[in-house]
């Protein structure tokens, strides 16, 4: 009977979100531009859906499972630093993207360097990260959570339970991206967000009640906000790599910024980014650390199984079905967001530039997203047994995030830089960070991100001068450039995407 109740609640909530999404999208105005309609929702997303989609694209099962699995307070710095990343997106990057009428963030690089190969190279790096890191990890963490929460066996009818759950999440999540494009993705994200945050705060409440509202007897290192050199977040990294990691993620990452690019005006997009920052500041910190701390007091160190266990033990059975629906919704929203942005990167940055400038965008995107989903399912086993899945994600993305961020920094701050120098720098940065990560790690990986991004900028400028004979010009040294920057940031010439 309990299983029947859980299943009924799960199905009812999942179908309700799908129905609400369909009703909203059915009456939305359409754009005649295929790429704009499919990848930017016809430039029709209001700030509410921009904020909701940005939030749920980032807050998903790997966030809830991973951060709570660390079972310590100091990891909340990642979420607080995200507020700064969103403010940078709203204040500086959104006006620039709109000024250049970008569909993808990489389009800005092509405009700044006058080189389509820079755009294609960065798009390829984004794609590799999405396909081999983000998509499979999202499926893995959501499946692990459900398996832990429901106490499922390793196999059901001879089929691996984790893979069965991952496949189901991929199929349902891909359906939104495939059939509805970004509009359906953003709307379902927002509706799912209400469910996810509501139930996440229920978990915070029941977890605190289970420990008598008292966490004072936890080991001091679990409650400290000032991390030492050997902690997951040394306090010194807040002034080095942390801010660059969050600037990359929220300001130059296609999956996040694509939502902001889908608004009709700069002002609407900025309101969405700032609303997402407020949500991250006020609502996110409790849900990503409190359950983990309570679980440490109740069970001791339980790693990435923490969140599923505390939900399974403390929630009544009927509410577990609701929570399963919320977690699947979180997984699906993140999965379909990355799927849609991956298709956008391939279609706009690679296929249209090198294969066919006028493809059947919807049909091509459907085929791509089916292939991407199959690959993600196949890669799920590769992440089994990771000591901390969230730390693994943060560490691995440095291989491409800091070189990519350096390309944006160099392109926005300097003129007369040869695109070939930037392409070479992307390879240099990946090799440098890879050496730091896998061969020689003299510092915490966040410090090494800081070193990598500025080493890449210096390498690009040096190579530009010595190998290509071009002297880069610092943009802010030019009065005309400074005036143009002020004009862009003030919205006077970039109020619309039209």
C-alpha cells in the first residue's frame, strides 16, 4: 500500500507539471526564426521564467545530494559566491550579449576576435563538458538519490536499478527539450522549482526537528565557515579561484546564460538574473547544508547517500512520493536544460558555420538530443564510487572552464588579438590545469584555477605578439571604447534583441 501511495503521488505531480507547462507553452507567441524560437524561446521569456530556469538549472540533484553529502557548513560558500556570479551576469555580461545580438555565448567570441574558429573551438569544449561530465552526473545523482531514499535493491528483475532509474530520468527529461525547445524547458523549470524548494524546506524542518533543533555538539570543523588549507573550501580561495569559477558558470556558460538571452529586453533579462541572485542568497543555503549536518549527528559520515537516507527515514511515505517527484523534476530540468544548450552549441556554432547554414533546426536538434541522451546513460557507470561527486564536478570543469573564461577576459579587455593565439591558449590552459590536477598539485584546485586563468591571458597576449606579430591594445585605455562600454551598460542602445 505504501508503495502504491508513493507511486500515485509521484505520477500525479509529474503529470501536473507537464500539463501546466503544456498549457503555458500552447498560447505563447512564436518566432519565424527557427534558431531563435527553438533555442531562445522566441525571445519571449519574462523575468520570472528567466529566474526560475536559471535557479533550477543549477539547483538539482547533484547540488542537493553533493553538498549535503559533504556534511559541513563551509561548502555553502559555493552558493554564496554564486550570488556574485549572477550579479556579474546581470550587470556586465547581459548588456554585452544583447549588444552583439548573441544566440550563444560563443558568438560573442567570434565577434570580438573576428574568427569563427575561436567560436567553434570553445563550443566544442562546452559540448565535451556537457556530454562527458554534466549530463551523466545529473543522471547518476538523481538515480542514486531515489535508490537510497526508496531503499531499492541493486537489481530489479535482473536489471541494474541505478541504470533503470537513470534511463527513465533521461527519457522524461529529454522529452521537454526535444518537443518544446527552451520555452518548455524554462517553464517546466519554474513550475518544478516551486515544488523542489517547497519540499526541500520541509526536509530542513524535519531534519532539524529530528536533532532537537540543536547542532551545537557537532565537531567544530563541521560548523566552521573558515576552512583551513586541507578543507574542501580553504578561506583564501574565496579571494582567488572561487569568484572566477562562479563568473565562468553564471556569466559565460551557455546552459545558464541561454535563459537570460531569451528575454525580449536587457532590462527583463537583468531582472531575471537579479531575482535568481536573491533566491540563491536567501533560499538556497539552508537546503544544501542543514540536512547534511543533521544527518551527521544522526548517522555519522554517510557521504553522497546522505540526502536520500534522511528523506527516506524522516518523511512519511505519502510525502516520499512527492519528494521523489520533486527530485526527478530537478534532475529533468537540469538535464533538459543542458540538452537544449548542447544542441544550440552544435547547431549554431558548428553545423551552421561549417556544414549547412540553413538546416531543419528542429529535426536536427531532435536527433542530436536523442544521441546525447543515449551517451549520457552509457556514461553513468563511470561516476559510481566517486568519493564526493560535487567536488569531483568542481575539480574537473577547471580543465575547460578557466581557459574558456580567459578567452572572454582577453576578448573583452583587449583589441587586436589573433584568434589563433586564443585557440592555442585553450589547449595550453587545459594542459596546464590538467598537470596541476593529475600530476602535481601544489595548491588547492581553486587556487590553481586562479593561476590558470591569468596564465592563459598572459600566454595569449605573449603568443599574439611573438608568434603573430600583433600588439594587443587595452580597451579601457581608449576614451572612445570607454564611452561605448558605458553606453552598453546603461541600456541606451541595447534595450531589445530585435
